[in-house]
C-alpha cells in the first residue's frame, strides 16, 4: 500500500484506530463512567434511582462482607502471585533447557492458557469433588490417607477453612503458569550466552550463574510478570463463580464475585458499583506503578 | 373501481396470510433434565394440534438464574410473553409491574375450570389480592429413606419416625451401623428445607407484615440447635449431596418429591418415602413453579399465552405431568384419575407429597419481594453453624441484623 501524504496519513491512522476506539469506548470507558455515576445512587434497576451521595461508599467500608471479600482476594493474591512467578520461571527454564521434545513441552505447558477459564474450572470442580473427584480417589488409592481420617481441607470445594481457597488457587496457578513460563522463556532467550560462557570460564557454579546472571538480567521481565499477575489476581472471578459460587461460607467470595452478587443477585446496583470503583482504583494504582517504574527503574542493560 | 377491488383482494389475501402465520409466544421455563423434555414434548403437541399460536420454549436456567434474566429483561423492556417461575420469587417481578393479573382471564373464560384447582396450590399465587400465576408444578419436600439400613439397625422399615425426637433415637442406631455412616443427609436445596425444619419446631421465619425476620426467637434457636446436635454427634452429614444418600453413607435424605422418579432408578437399595416428622407442629414448605404472563405484550399474544396455560393445566395434561415428573398435579380431577388408575396406586411413594397437603405453607407466604437476598443470608448462617461450628444464637443474631438491614433499605 502506498504511504499517504502527511495529512492523508493522519486520516488513515484515525480511520484505522476508529473501530477499536469505538469498541473501547462502548464497552470499557462508557460503562466505567456509568458505573462511577451509579455508585452515588440507590437503584435496583426496577424502581427509580435515588441520589444518595457517598452513602454506598460509607456502607461499603462498614460492611463485613466487603472486608471479607478484601481479605479473601488478598489471600488469593498472596498465594497466587508468588506461586505463579516461581513456577513460571521454573517452567521457562525447563522450556529453555529441554533437550528433547521442546515443542511438545511448550505446547503442553501453554495449553491450559488457551482453555477457557469456565471449562478449566468445570474440569477442576470435578477433579476436586471431595466424594467423587479424581484427586481424592488417587490419594485414597495410593493409601496416603482414608476418607475417615482425611484432613478437612481434602473436602476441597466444600471446605470453608482453606480447602475451597486451595481449590481455586490450584486452577488459577495451573491456568497461568504456562503463560508466565513463555514470557520468562522469551526473557531467558534474550540473555546473551556470552555471560554464561564467561562465568563458566571463571568457574562459577550453576547456582551462582542463576543468582548473579539470570535473575538480575530477568528483572524487567519479572517485574512485568509480577504486576500483571497482581492485577489478574485482583480480578479473579470465574473460577470461584463456577467452582464454589463464593462459598462455602463466603470463603472464596472474592471482590469481583461480591460485585456480581450484589449487582445481579441482590440488585443493589449502586452499592455494587461502589465496590467496582474501589477495585478499579486499586488496579489503577498498580497499573500506574507499572507505567512509572516498568521501563526506567528495573533495567540492567 | 377496478383498482379498488384489486386493493380489497390484496388486503384479503394479506389477511389470509396473516391468519395463517401463527402468533409467536415466547416461553421461558426453569426445569432441567427429564422434566425439561416433558415440557418440550407438551410444547410440540400444542403447536401441532392448533395453528393459531406457536409456542417457542426457552430453558432459562434454574429459578434463581431465571430471576436475574427476567429482571434484566424487564429493565431492557424485552420480556418474553410467558414465564415459568417459582412463586417464591414472583413478588419482586410483580412489584416491578411486569406481570399481568389473571383474574380477568379466569372470570371471562369458562373453559378454565378454576374450581378444579387444589385450593392451597391455587392460593399460593395470590399476591396482594390478585391472582398473578397459575399453579403448574408444585411440590413439597419429603423424607427419602434406605429401608435396608433401617432393617439392619433393627428399625421398622415401614414406619418412619413420627417426631424429630423419635428420629433422634432412631438416628443413633442408624449412625452406629458403621464408621462414616450417618442417619441424615442434611441438604437444603434453595433453602426451603430449612424453612420447613424450623416451622416444624413451632418457629417462624418472617414477620407477617414483612417488617423483620424472626430468626432469633427461642423456638427458632431451639430448632437450629437440634440440627446442630445431629451434626455434632455425627448423626447427620451436612451438604453431603445426593451421593451421601445414594451410596448408603446416609440413611435418610430430605428433598423434593420430584426426586422419586430419578432416585428410584438410581438406588441400589429398597428406597422408602415418608411424610416429614414434626416436633411442635406439622408443617412443610410448598415450593415449585407457576405460569405467568408478561404485561408488556399485545393482547392477541397474551391470549395465546393464556390458551397455552389452559392447555398445560388441563385435566389430561396434569395427569400426564404428575406421572412423568412426580410433581403435584394442580387439579382435583387429575388427582382422582391418578388415585384410581394411575401412578399413586401403582407406586404409593408418589402419594407421599399429597399426604402433606393439609399443612403446607408457601415458601414465601408473606410475599416478601427481596426474598432471595434474605434467604441467602439465612442459608449462610446455617453454613457457618454447621460447617464451622459457629455458635447458634450469635450467628443467627448477626444474620438477622443483616437481613433486617436489607428489609429496612428496601422499605
């Protein structure tokens, strides 16, 4: 295609961007602004909305359900973020080092990323069913424990004291590790082999090489993965919705699920919007951190 | 003049064409599995036997999922014509002004036979003095029990304990049959089971004027404490699902009468049914669904919906319906047929739910609009008490406080 003149070029860029801009505005920005507006209302969708100022926010900060969801989301992130990063790095290194069937391993680890989260959650809900599930069947048939003496968390999706949380963490990590692995792999392949050759000549041990070459040179990638991982952990919703519906006893009712329940089960659109705005601001904060420091501070080249 | 007659002819032709294409009536329903197939069969029959209306059935998910879809549809102004929904959730939709009152249809249409309806089932659809729904698939929960386990425990397999105290005594024997064996599988479905249990202990759930919940009264706390005792003494398993009963891990399960048809083919043991035990008084919740017509539709379309309601609740179809699904039949004349030559005679287990007719109470008998929200809070309180061993009184007090705040917010 001929490159248009500078004026025509501007029009060309605008025309190319228009479709995605329209979509982003229609499905992201307008609903976002709408949500902010609704958060000042009392509105059940059926009746007339009523302006109540900041009352939804006031109610939110005094609502134990809200704080429970903050806690649940925090616990989820606290476990999911480090496990996804450490396992992701491990997978990246395995993928780099795999001498045979490299293509196969790449596909195998990346496969869960491509599967729909709903499907993945349904599969794991079955695997982690305490009575009929495959995992418990495996554990029992290996003779590790018996149904009578199994710990409470082995009731997985039906255990409010950790089991259900572990279940959604397993799915979350399983689903995410391959993605991080591939990003780490890209980062690892970017590190010039000369550093390692030099280190080998100096007589460095594999551990020293990892600690002094790999990790520092990977730090931009690690930083990126960490931020993306935190944001995705804050937005987790499908796995608890499908596997536990937030239960048992709200032990997996993460913030996004809390928004969903308040909005579409209790029809408290105003209150739900207030919680949504809260989640938005928290995620925005992490995004700003990434933009600010992502390129500048964590760089070793 | 010639032109005029051509125009007339064309109009007449158009009229014929119009008369021949049937009026489409969209219908959202909320029963899955084998029951769904029964509904689809009825729709096909209806569409084949007449050409005026075309019913287009859509499965809208569970009752709870369907409520959400309906409210979204009401907001968007894009409702279907006909709705099948649990009467327990109807007040919220009715209050939104979306549902047509049917009293006019009932009075005008002699073909409807209002008097043939079993009165309490019909009455469950009267809200603020008007009839909004027609009883279609009503049910009560009943007791299912494993007769083989009863025999093994030295209990009479033909006589289910009459009171909850009797049950407690029997439970000790049943649970003693083995390790990890329980007398009762305590599952609550949507929550209606729990409501029934506390009623049986003489407790109330909701104030008559919908001003507050009554979960902290002594009888209520006693009822919950009784079931906590069953859990604590390992006589009952909480949320064991169908499997706990089917696998012989629990001797008794409480569930809707609808499960007879499915469970009798699954059970590898002699499965009995019984009416509920009672404590202070006999009482069971009446659940199930009704048929509703949405207001925002042209009259000829609504007439089609009404015609289909009549078809679904006709004598013959209510017989076939009860036989296929184990739901109540909504009609007295259908019940007579079932008694004399049908199902209730062949398999008396199907009759269990009718034995409770004398003391049924609709799940949401006070017609509280935000019922689902309140009930979710209540169910969570039970979960906390039974799964996490939370103290009964304090947990119910906290839940009641939360529920009453919701009631206040919406009043």
